[in-house]
């Protein structure tokens, strides 16, 4: 399948827009992603593995099909499965509006949606509410096909309530003419290098993007904000203080321009494309756009995130999962559609349209490498990925992180006060569920 450069860019922007709106995170974590999350999911029906012949109507509720890929794939599914009628129910482009409409349907126990496309951070919340069927049989049968980190985004209460559909992970973009040796191996060395060049920028505004970037550093330092059961805050720690102080010092010392505290994804991208900074933390969508920017075209590359000192490097995953509604009357058909959209042929088609796949083998395909010139780096970034805290109250946890991290970066709170406030706010959030 071939697509024009214009469509590739447009599709990349669609992926980015959905990720930006939802914060672009998700992923895996040895701690908070292992189950738990502040409660147990109610009893739900168990979805079959999806290996029986599908029949009947199957509705797939996901964001607006601006890429033009979803609809044709469902038509191919129908052609391959006479007797089945899978249709696309388009939700708005905005992830927030998608979530609102899905919640309205599920609270009403609507049968309109058989398959639900969920931002990775919604999975725990929806599962805890009893809105998702248990999809463990689907995942267990195909577990070896997926990049392992993506599976953790679909896990809650020791069950899989969804199947990975697409993923995302951040990069360090760097100017090859200003940093010919590439990205240093540690965040400490990267900041030191940034201080001697034009600096490093990231998503520093007070919103979800800052939560994601803070977690990237915290995870890389071996820290976390929830315990292994997801029921207790661990934010008040020496590791959290060390990471936050490191970020604060980076702004004070000039390694990170102060304007970064006003940046979301697009502002950071424009700063990098204008030549204002040497390094940038951003998502894969910025790659193809940068190749059309006169100031940096042919003068930049991407690399996975460095480690924090001697600890293991980590990224934070974004993307979407596919789940079966608890209220579906055709769970077997829904499972078959999920298997189809997450199988090799469909995943390659999505990748050719600039949507990062979740299957290991997809990254070896020649057409994927052509569509995503950074495919190998992207795979490595996703493979090292971890999830944002898996919890039914994730939005409140994210707000606790971004609000207090921003306050420290902006000099409104000391590092110690910000960490204590973060811990207290997370504890309050956990107590509401």
C-alpha cells in the first residue's frame, strides 16, 4: 500500500493529535502496571479467543477515520467473513471527546459499541467500572506476537481487559551538525551537552505532557509514584526529589530554556524546527514534519531516551487498545474483529500510514521501514516503554504530578514542598475510589 507524503504527514498528525490530547503515555511498569490500581474489577464476562467464524453485526467505536484506513480494513474483514457485518462508528477526533461519548454510552449500558478503541490510560478506569469484558483468552493465545511492554497497558487486576492496537513512544531529536556524536548515554550527560550548545526542550507546560516527561526521568532513575499494587503513593521518596531537583537545576543552569515551561508538543517542535535548540524531547510525528523544515532538513536524527545515571533507560508509552464492551451482544464477533485489526496484515497497513504497530514482526517489514525511517529506533523506544500509573483515578494522579512538577520548575514551590504535595494529592486521589 502506497500513500502520498501529504497523507503520511496528515496521518502522523492525526496520531499525534490523539496522543497529545490524551497525554501520549501508557506502557509498562514493574510496579504500578502489575495489576491493582486501587481496587478490583467487577465480575465480567470472558470473551472467547476469537478463533470461531464471526457472524452478525459488529460495531467498532473509535475516533474519526481521518486516515481513511479503518473503514477499508473493516470492509476487507467483512469480505473474508461472509455473514459478518463489521461497521465503523466514528467518534470525535479529540481524545477527551471520545472518552466522554464512550462513558455516556457505557453508563447507559448501551449495546451500540461492540469494540471500543481506548487510549491506553483509560483501560484501568473502564475495567474498574465493569465496562469491559475480560479479554485474557485473546491475549494469552497471541502473547508472543506483541512487543511485551504494550501488553502491560491492557492489564488490570491481573487480567487483560484489552488488546494492544497501536503504540507510541518519545524520542530525543538532535541536530547532527551541533551534536555530531549523537545523544549521550545518560540524562546527566545530555543536560551537560545541552548547556554547551543551544539547549534541550521538552513539554514543560502544566498539563499531561509534563507528567509524561517527568515519569520518563523518574522511571529511568528507578522510581515510581505508586506501589506494586497501585493502592499507595510512593511519590515522597529520595528518588523523586533527586529527579525533580535535576529538572529544576536544568532550567536554572540554562540547559533547558525557560520558554520550555510554556511548551506543549507543537511549541517544542516549532522551536526545534526554527533552529532555536539542539535537542528536543518529542513524539515520532515530528520526524516527517522536520524533514520539510528548511532550517533543519537533513540536519537532525532521533535516538531512544538515555538512562538516568546507572539505572535502566525508560520511556512512557502512548497509543490505543481495543476492548470488548461488557454490554456487547456479539462478543465472539468483536473478538474476531480485534484479532483482525491487530494481526500482521492490518498492522503493516497501519504502519504504512505512519501509525506505530504493536507487533514485533511488523518492524521487520520493508514497507514499514520505508514509511517509518526511524522504525528501529521507534521499536527500541516502545520496547523500553513503561506505562503511566495504572489506576482508575489516573486523571487525578496525573494532575497531582504535573501541577507540582510545574510549580517546582517555575520556582513557585521548593522541590521538597512539591514532592510532599504531589504525594499528598496522589494519596487523596487514591482514597476516592
